[in-house]
C-alpha cells in the first residue's frame, strides 16, 4: 500500500470525525445522554488521533541524516502507538467512567429524536470513512483472512484508521440500540450500560493495536513472500557455473511500511576476483530492488560457509 493511499484514508477519517464530534457534543449537551457523550468523546479522540497520524506520516518522510542514517520511517510506528494509548486512556477510560457515574446517579435522557438524527448522520459519515479504509486495506490483503492481514500488515497508519472506524461504527450501533431499549422498554440503565460497553470496545481495540504496533517498533521481518523472492534471486547465482556456493543467511526488517532493510551473507566460489565480486553484488542489488521497490537498503557480504558458522557460534 502506498503511503499516499494511507494519507488519503487518514484525511477522510479526520474530516468525518471532526464533524461528527461537534454534532455529538451538541446532542449530548441537549439530551444529557451518557452514551452520546461517550460517543462524542470517542469521535474527538479519533479526530486527535488522525491528526497525530498525519503528523507521523509527515515526519516519517524525512530523509536520512548523520544521526538517523536509516531514516525516519519508523516514526509512524511511534505515533501509531501514541494513538493506541490515547484511545485506551481518553476514549475507553472516560466512556467507562461516564457510564459508571450514570449508573450511580441516573438522570433522564430527553429529546431522543435529536440523538437518532445525530447517530444516523454519524453512521453515514463513519460508514463512508470505514468503507474507504476497507477498500484501501483490501487492495493488498490478497487471499489472507482479515485477521491474518491485519496482524501481518506493516502499514500502521492504515490499520489504525481501519480499526478505529470499525470501533466507531460498532459504538454507534451500541448507542443506537441503547436508545431503542430506553424508548421502547423504558430500561433507564440502557444508556449507562451502553457507555460502559463502548468503553470496553475501545479498550479492546486499543489493546490489540498496541500489541501489533509494539512488534513493528521492535522490528518485524518482511513477509514470507518477499523473503522467498529475495532468496530466489540470490540462489539463481548458485549452480555449476554460478559465482556463488551458498546463501549463508538472509535477514530483513521493516523500518517503515514501504522501507525494508535487507542484510545477506553469501559464499562466493574461491578465487573469484574482487572486481567480479563487486559486479555481482551490484547486479544482485539492482535485481532485488527492481523486483521489490520497498527494499530501500541492502547489504550483501561475502563469507565462507565455515567462516559464517564460526562467527554465528561466537555471537550465539
């Protein structure tokens, strides 16, 4: 997924959530609905989160310098983690607190029709934002399940917006059903319980996001397909007349969604002139980067199988 696609999804979500937040706060103040207030806080937090993601995307595009020789691509992972923390603390925490307070000190919800109007508008806007995120995410999902694709995705900005939008739509439906229960059955606790359920939903989404983004911050390898493809390119040089005897080791790490670091150790045949080794290294680098443009940095060292094994044993 191109970073431009992620940016457009974040912008759509930002615009939608800002408008929704204003409408929800007005409706919550008018009707005194705890569920609506929880939803308003949720939308406000989402708006701030999208602003942080845009900032992170901008910061991640900065070129490498002497202090950060591999660039700033991983900064988007940091800001995505901040978003998860905000979603947990401000979104989930405040919603659960508001729901518990209303259970302890209940007060009636007035002008229910205002809540219905605001929730309908919010569902339309959030649904559109979620649709845009789903389409962008689905373009790279392939045949993988949604959960598998989410867990293996390296585009933290996109899957953060996707999860937030899904949580937002689900939260709106919870608030809508709470109003129906309140109006039809007279269940006065429905509004407070809906607020708590929305908070628990946000806490669950934030916990999942935090766990997945933590792995990206620590450093995750490229996908198995990319690993296999790079190894296949290297192994094409192994054979009766090839200049290589073996691929000792291949390591990869995502520095960003479209920024992969590759380090490979290969064993060249004995007696191969230095100029041929240099030419081979350049050819392999060109071939790998041509097939996998996300490989931004590639390091290939030549080392005998025995020498590589000895070095590995020393560091084990």
